[in-house]
C-alpha cells in the first residue's frame, strides 16, 4: 500500500468496551492535498482527534526522530508507529528491523512514548519458510505494538484470528480496512469479507486493543472520500450497536 499520511485521527465513539475508533487520514488524502486545514476541520466536526502517527523511513533517522517525537508531543500522541519496512528481502533483514524497533522502544519509553509496526501484505509471505511477521513479533519486546492491518492480512491469505490469539496484549491498535475477493479494497468498512465481530472479540479479550482506526482507500472513486468515510463510520456504528 502507499505510505500513510503523517498522522491518524480517532473519534472517541462509544463501543462495547469504550475502545476509541479513529480515521486513518490516508483515507482522505486527496481532500488533504487540496485543503489541509479545511479537511482536518471537517474531520474535527465529526468529533475526531489525533491518537497516533504513521512514520516512514526519514522519521527514524536521528534528526527525523527528534522531529517525530516533537510532532507527537504537540498533537498529544504517544505512539510513533513505523508505517512500513525499508527494503528488506531476507530473514536477517527482518531480524535487524526487529532489533531496530527494540532499540527505538527503549529510547521512547522514558518519554512515556512507544513505537510499533504496521503490517502490509509482504510480512505475511514466508521467506525461507518463515513469515516476517513472526520474526518481528518474536524479535521485539511486548511494549512494541503490532499494529494490525486487517485487509492486507486477508489479501495475503493469513488468518486474522489466529494472529491475534498468537500475540496476546500486543495488538494495541487495529486498522479496520476491509477487503473482498471480487473488489479488493474497493469496498467500505463492514461491507467486505473481514469477520469483524470475531476480530473485535479477539482483540478486546486478550489482544490488548487500545484504539481502532478505520481505513478506506478508494473513496475518491466512490462518491468522494469524506462521503465514504461517513459511510464507513455508519457501518461501524451498526456493527457496534
């Protein structure tokens, strides 16, 4: 998937366990490009507030990390999530990435902050018989969040429920992105093949979820990004009623 925008937003909507649900702002990337402040204001009118950030490679250089920490502190976020992996093709490369995340977690902890990793499809595809996601989970401490992108897990043919059960307490945030065999990601949240009720049950009863982020990538071609975000949110409320 394309890189996420610098930050995500969350709305403190009442859910079964009062877990906040948010919006990954990549969902409204076109609107943001045209009118950053206006789009953020529109999101704000829905009651959204920032909960975590997505950070690409430059944010994890020494100077970049300082800026990322400052940004997170300004917006009240405590989670500096790595949005995607650098170019990695071997198990040793994934192990090195796990070591990097471990060191980053130790650096952030004294500030009351944490890090985590956001999966895409590649992490579910075995390398020499081992999935990179399993390497990252085994090679990082429990305070490193395994931010779970559900849609890419489904597309890669992995079992989302088995993954959650295998990593208790570490699925602190979930990207609620739906997927369907017939249309791929061209589907609203709640209208694809993800077993959301089972996923909610698993992450809220052992998985350790602290917040959800709705993500939808094709709103511009389906009536508009803000309209699609609204539709996804309506579906969320129906599922969580």
